[in-house]
């Protein structure tokens, strides 16, 4: 992939990325959380935050509207760098603390993963009361891995966290895109028994993005002072558009579907944090299509935020 330094320059066409360092206040803040050590499959996901930042300048920051809106004109966007060594109990504690600090000063924290294990500390750090996932998988396994964050958000308390944390009521969790042949009946039963709202890939396509998003926001955003975390597991996509996701399968979401879902959810004021997970930049194709899709999801999150008014 050609580096940002070699891209053409046009003063009338600003590029995304290269946002200033977070200095205590912003509307949206990027934070790298390069988790990878507990992944159930070999991964180079720790290389992905840097790869997403490298891909962002390939895109502009204009939402076409009409009228056209320049995101950098209506949002204060900052980058807080990466959390060092975010795996393990001590690493999770660092993520929780850093996200909590940023969330207190920003409308939206955008965590760049990393494997899906980052969802657990990021959602806790944002003090989420509800969860929406775009994922082909339940992530309800036992133990600690990239296959366990949803279960952990329901059941676990971080051992090394120095700040109080609250678990998420499973009846305020919505999982969108759950796919056939990518899960087990045992975990499907667990989701049902816990009261998690599951929207399968088939149901999503039958009902459409707007209808499903409206229900998801109602469920995850229930209660007073609701705070929603959005987990964007890119392996919910078809393998042709997300070959850099180890668990993506043929028949998943198309890129436009993931982008539409992302912007629609991010437009709700109750959404305070989001993560991008399960992209392995080291396993992507030569054209970096998976990383580029993740970068576009960052921009879709910002577009949703800007639409809140």
C-alpha cells in the first residue's frame, strides 16, 4: 500500500487522518488498543491500529449530504495514541482507565483494535450500560480470549482495575449479524437464556438496516442515562471484502451494509464509544481492502456523530 506521504496533495480536498493529539477535550477521540495475545487463532491484529491510521489519508472528510459537510469543520477530532501492552489484567486496567479519562471529555471514543478482546475493557471504561455488536459470532465463550468479551461484560469484574466498573445487563445487549455455521447451539441457547436480543444475518437482510437499528437502539439504550458501546467486528462481513479477518466467511455483510449500520448507530446520542475489531493487517490482501474498510468505518462513526447536530 502506498504510504500517505506519497499521496497527491490538493488544498481544496482535505484528507482524513493526521488529527492532533488529544489534549483534554474533543468531540471524538481515536485510541489504539492493539490486543492480540489471547486470540483463539494466530493473528497480527496488534499491527492494525497503525495500519488504519495509515489508510485514513486515502479518504476525504466530506459527507456529501446535501448539503456537503466537512467533518473537520464541524467536529473536533483528536488521536490519543495507543495503550501500551493492553492484554492481560494489567493491560485491561490501563485500557479501562484511559478510556474513562477520554470518555469524560469527549462525545465519542473510537478504539482501534486489535482482536475482539478489546471490547471488554473499552466498554467498561466508557461505563456502557448497553451493548450493540456487529458480529458473525456470539463471543459468549468461557475463559478469556477474543471469543469471550460479551460473556465477560455480563459476568466478570476486572481483577486489576483501580476504578469501579459495572457489568452490562444482558437484556440490554443486541447482537446483529450472527451467522449460520459460525456458532454453536450451546452458545445460541446461552444468548436466549440470558435475554440477549439476537438479530441473525438473515433477519437483518429481511428487515433492513433502518428497522434493525431502531430496535437495537431502543433495547441497548433502555433506562435512564443510557450509555451504549458499539462493537464493530469486521468479520461480520463477506470474506471478499474482509479477507484480513481470520474468521470472516463467504456470504457475510457487504461493505456498504457495514458502513450504513455503523453510521446509523453512531448518530444516536446515547452511543459513547465504539471499537473496530478482528482485522489482522498482516494477513490482508495487497490492496489492503480490509484495513481500508475499517478506516471507512472510522469515518462513518464520525459522520454519525456529526449528524447529531
